[in-house]
C-alpha cells in the first residue's frame, strides 16, 4: 500500500467515526403552536388585480422546528410535521407538509419560510414568503407565505406562531361556522351557522366585486347554538339575482367567515 493510499484510508475512517457524533449533535425539534387569530388562510385576488379575497378562515394547529445548520450569516431550520386546519364547507380542511426556515442576515435581520403543503391529501404545493425583513423577535415566527407572491389570484397563509402552547390542531371553538345547502342552488338555499357564544351578527350576500346583494341579518342579537336562514336568491330591491358566484359573509364580535356560493339560475 502506498503512502497516498494510506492517507486516503485514514481520512475515510476518520469521517466514518465522526459521522455518529455529528448526528448526535442534531438539536431536538421544538413544538410550535399557531396563534389563531391572527393566523389565517386566504384565497382570492391580491395585488394589482384589486378584487376581493374570496375565502378567509382561521388557521390552527402545530408544527416542529429543528435547527439544521449554523452558517456565517444565516441559521437554517427544518420545519417538520405541519398539522394545520382551516374551516371547510362541511368538514375542516387538513393541511400537512414540511419545509425550511432560515433567519439571519449581514446588515439587517431577515427570515424566510418555505413550505410544501398538501390540502386534504392532495398534491404538495410550494409556498414561499421570500427572504424579507423580520417583524418579530426569535423564537417567534410571523410570516405570510403564498404560491405566487400574492399576485392576482393566489392562496396565502398567514403563519404567526411561537414555541409551546397547545398541541391541539383543532379549530378555534370561539370562531363561527358557516355552511350553505344546497350549493350550488337554483331557487333557494339554507344558510346554517353556529355560534359558540351569544353575539350580534351580520349575515349578507355579496357579489365577487364586493358589492352587497342582500342583507339577510343586520345587527341581530343571536343566542349561542345553531341557526338557519334562507336566501331566496333575490337582491335587496326584490329583483332576482343573476346566476353566478356569490360570497356569503357572517360577521360577529368573535370573528368573520366567508364562503363561496354558486347560483345556477
């Protein structure tokens, strides 16, 4: 065996012996809880298109953060076990996935959150906040991540989280729920909603341009529990609303929820 071969073998052996020690130094994941509000999921129109957000709902759940690399400018983390929920038309939408988070900078504090997320088991979609100035002090995280940099039609997640807190991924029990049956509809549709507390509510139908079409409840005090109102497909002036997509919005002191509704004729 030549001297060069001996040096190579010793180097390889040293790397193999060092590998277990390096793995042992990997930090344990830290459980984070998403604060809801202000965390939420938004789908609709953003930026230069100047049309309304079509759907918005509270985001709840947990994820884990594990330090992966410390560099001269940035510290990198793995984002693991994303388990989130947002209200759906019938059941809550489950969001799962993973990604990365980095924080640091040369002249100013910057951070970036990148996540590949699946909605109800569908294909993973790539959400990215971009590398932007930080707004909160670590270990807290406050980022807006989107598919298309919030340009026109987009999906946006507002992630405000900190370590600890509840590990539950359930929905906020104080937030109102809203569902329409049937949807799409021909002549009339039942609008059901549940309040966890007594509240003064506004329930209205809007077109996709944000103009109110029909006020169904306006400043009405409602007891906690489940309630049902009916929209007959007519506008405030009594005329028949045109076929198309509408937005039903329920507003109370405990939050607001908006759902899309399709009228067939």
